[in-house]
C-alpha cells in the first residue's frame, strides 16, 4: 500500500485541512451569490470529485470562488436561479472549446494590471455588499449604490439592537480570522475561518442573539437540472454576455491561480490547456446540476500545498469529505449565522485588494497603476464584465502607444536640402506628430525624407507621407527625395 501510494498519509492529512477551509467558503459564497447554501457545497464536491481527477494542475483545488460572487449575484438577479445552470453549462462548454483549441496558454499574456484591477474591483464590491449582510440589511444592487449607501446603513444599524448584534458577530468573525495567525502553530492547524464560524455559532446560541442563520433545504433538494424554459433563455442576446463573462473570468482566475500555486511547490508544473479542459468539464457538470460556477481557488490551493499535499489525491479526498458532510450533517448548516459568513467574505475581499502591488506600480510604472485603478473603478461603477473589457482596452491602447515610439530629427544646414530622419515605429498613433513636424518645414526649400531608420511603417502613415510629399512638391520646389524604409 505504501509503495503503491507513497504519499497517502500526506495527501490524507492535507485533504482534511482543505475540507475544513472549503466548507465555510462554499457556504459563504453561495449565500452571498443569492442562491441556497447547498449549491455552494455541490460545486465544492464537483471541484473535488470531477475536476480533482483530471490532469492540468495537480495541487490546485477548485470550487465556488469569492471572485465570481458579484457576477453570479447579477446573473441570478437578472435571469433567476433556474437559469443559472444553463449559464454555467454554456460557460463550461466554452471553456472546453478554448482548452481543446489550446487557448489556455494565451491567458498568461493578459496584463497583470488588468488582473490585479479585476481582483481589486471584486474585493471592493464584496466588502461593500457583505457589510450590509453582516448588519442584516438589504444591499443596493449596484456597486456604486453599495458604497454610497454605507453611511446610511451604519446609521440604520445604530438604531437597531438586532443589527448591532449581527454586526458584532460579523466583526468578531473577522477579528478571530486575523488574530488566529498570531496563535501557536499547533492551534493554527485548525483553519481560522472554520474556528471563527464555530465560535460565532456558539456565541449566537449561547447568548440567544437575534441573528439570521443559513436556510437549509437538503443537498439533493436544491439540485435543479436546467429545463426547456431555462434553455429557451439562450435566445436572448443579453444572456450571452454573461456566459462569456463567466467563461473568461473563471478561466483567467483559474489559470492565474495555477501560476501562483506553481510558485509554491517544486512538483509538476501546470499544463494550461489541460487545466482549461478540466475547469470546463467541472463547470459543465455544475451547470447540469444547477450549481454555482467553479474556478481554481488560491485560498484552498495554498492551504493544500502548505498542508503537505503531494498528489491530486488530496483534492479528490476533500470532495469526498464535503459530500459526506453535506449528506450526513446538513442540519449543522442551519446553526451558522449569516453575519459570520459575511465576515469571512469581507476578509476574503480585503485580501483580494493588491495594496502592495498598487504602491509598487505607482513607483515604477504609473501607466500600469492607472490601468489597475481604472479597471477596479469600472467594475464598481458598471459591472464585472464591462469593467474588465475597459481595463483590457486601456492596456491595449497603452501598449500600442508605447510600441509606436518614434523619433523625428530635422537637420537644416542653412543651405541645400533640409534633411528629415524618422526612426522607430511610424503608426497612425504618431501621425499627428509626424505631420506637424513636416508641415512646419519651409515651403520653398527642397526636402530629403529618410525613412531607412523605421522598423515599421503602417499604411496610414505611408499614405499620409506620400500625400504630404505631393503637396510640398506642388509649389514649384524640387520633388521631395524619399529614402525608403
């Protein structure tokens, strides 16, 4: 047994740790997404038992992610819980297609600033939304509304003993998670999030606090295979934007998580296209079960590596433990206070905000820092998908601008032709600058235009230069002599 499974002990112990980390996060993400808590557990089970078996990244763990909470909530609000399965199913099939077409490795080319901005924007919306949940209040639907309404929400909470008790549970949960890392290593073997939930549950029961708890329907009672009506929604163009957003953001989060996990261990490296296929299979299954979408989750994955996992057995076993827990102890979920789960997600949202990266970028690459901030603000102000598109567009424009670096040198010796040397990349972005320099030259002097130093001359620039040369030569001056690029 030991020879056939040399790492069974390490993987078994790691699976227990990952299970303990995963359960409160699965439930918390589901509640924050506006769906039954059990659907989060279903996605965690699929992440372990289905995606966990597949090749790609051997040590990263998949399940419902805080990063998709905002998008799922928006989708459920617009299309309903019954249609969520179809959205996740189609997103999974899209991921499968991208994996088979070997598009997975291209996700590594996405600007880090856009990804960090995406995480920052998600974190801000999660924090703002979960503060309302911690106080037992209904959150506004838009990101801007959530943030703008916080002062009024705090004022309302101060006038309600129930809201204050609820906030106390949420704040206490965050405090336990933060302080847990300062305790001895032996105590830290129990994940801080789990300890915080247990303590919050005990406190609310012991003091009889008037706080809302998780609603339990039973694992199999919430599974809802998409029906014909749900598939009929695919005729609406609006739903396809959500499907593409699910597929792209889930894929980006999973593959960036894989890159981060690879830095934590020296085992086999991630095969990005195979990991894309694994995520696609997982989301296809989740869609057929009407569950939440999944991504690889850095919190669970790092816990898996730090707990000593050596093979994919640990993540498969963690799925087994979630299944056994959900089947044998569903009533335990009904005791968990919602503000405690809100506290876990506020902490998770805070960790998504890349404070160090923002300050480092501002010192060295202010353009990249600006892209990060604009992406984050766009996500808060508009929505997840459009915010990421704005960030990507800004990143492309910045890259194009930098790539079109051009030097214009004018040499006028007072007599004879004026020499103009262009070097670098002449693209349409630099065309106004080129024409300003050329049109400022004296009309009654011959000109020699040297383009031999150009690495690239696009069609727009070539046409504009030819037109300028014709105009300059038309006034009786010698024809402009051009040295070709």
